């Protein structure tokens, strides 16, 4: 297929991301896309030095414009960025994430392959605040599966960050809405289904940073509640019976919630062959939860695999570069520990 390369605008919203915004801008500036790429950064009223950091990173980059506004939240920032963009193709990159140089070129190939595609994304890989690898965040590739998962009220099957979209389709769908400020992307994907299909590449395009102020760590329960309501609204608009509310467990106490979240990412790091990252994360978790026997066991497993695997199987992520992603080998302390735990459960 012979492709023309239309202009693309990369939009980067940022709020209190002074330590990360420079990496995001560098990744956007180092895209290998053959067409014209413009980059717009919007500081959403940060109270730290995000604006100064963005201006410094953009200083010698003629295709980067930096704007600021009083804080309007994620919905207000995304809609403002849409109003700034003057191209049909708009690529989204959150200010604390990174992307490989082939992000735009690979996603445009996919977007151009089907006329009814209105947005394409890819696979993700989680990293720590200091860009150490945690593990993959897989997403379904088929448009039909993405659609079904969303309308079944399941977890988001489509990333907001490192995603290429058609601006006209987003505007036709009504843009980002204030009705669901914690689930604004999920709500948009549901409404976009009336205007075309969403598809995910099988390539990793999103290097997702896990840190204390990321949405994953701050609005989880509210995100799920708003996503459920948005899903039922979309089902109603298409004449589909609403989903029945499921009985949710009460939200855990903050200390337990912190423990759950840390163990979740630690387990992903270990099963992905990144025990050095896991050991760093476990050490921090133990300082907060010193009486947790599981964390001490995980620490032993992580140290054993760090020696056995000689560190992480995936390299540290670097802005503007393409990471070499590794996997857990067949022989590891983590696999042995899982096998022993499986035997223990069978003997009960």
C-alpha cells in the first residue's frame, strides 16, 4: 500500500509533572514519521515547575508550542488541546509517559489500512517513576473485541496516551465530557463507536509511568463507577439493555489499598523478568508495610532472580529511544515459587 503522510499534531497535557514532561517532549520530537509533526504542550495550571520544564525542553525545538491555563482538570485540558490542533490527525501523549520513535509511523499505517478506523492505539509497558521496567500491559488488537469489552462494562481496552485519532470523529462524538471526569477516555471510546472503529496495534507504543500521582493511583474506584455509568448510558443510546450493578466489595482502607496496589505491580515485575525493579519496589513497600510476610517472601524471590537473571530482562526506558523488551526465562525463582504455591494449594 502506497501511503501519503498527512500532518499530525501531537498534544501533551500536563499537570504537576515537572520531573517527566521533558522526557515526553523529547519522545514526541524524535518521532520517525515522514510527514510534518507539530507538538502542542498544555500546562493545566500546575503548582510546581512543569511550565518552566516544558519551556526549557521546547527551547530549541521549532515545532513545539507550549501553552498554559488555569487548572481545568483532564477534560478541560484535553478539549483545549483539541481546539489548538489544526490537523485532522491528533496524537495523544500524556505528560508523564514515553513512546518509541516508531509510534506515529506504525499507528498511521494501521489507521490508514481501514477507512472506518477513527482511532488506533497499541500495547503498553509499565515503568517506575525512574523509568525502570515493570512489565507489559496487554490490550486486545481486534476492533470487535475492543467494542465488545467496552459495551460489556469491562476494563478499558484502549489507551488514552500514545494514541492516534481523527479529530473530526472526536468532535462529532461531542469531545471529552465533564459528566465523567475520572473516566473521560472510556466515555469517549464508547461514543466514538457510533462514528467508526477502534483498533490496537500488536506493537508496544506506550511506556506508561507508574507513580504516586498517576491516574491509576489516585482515581481508581471513582473511575470504575463513572465507567459503569457511562457504559449504561451508551448502551441505552443504542437500545441495549443496561448492565446490572454488581455487588462490589467495600473500598479497602487506605493502608490496605496501598498494599494491594504495590503487590499488584510487584507481581507484574517478577513475572515479566524484571526482579531488580521488583526488589526496589518491594524494599519501598516494606518500609510502609514492615509486618507483611508476603512482601518479605517476595523480596527473597526477587533477590534470587536478580542474581540468577543478572538484573532485569528489559532495559531502562530512555526518552527518544526504543526499548528492548525481555521476558521471564523458563528457569527462575519466581516460577519455582509459583509452582510450590500451586502444590501447596492442591494438597489442602
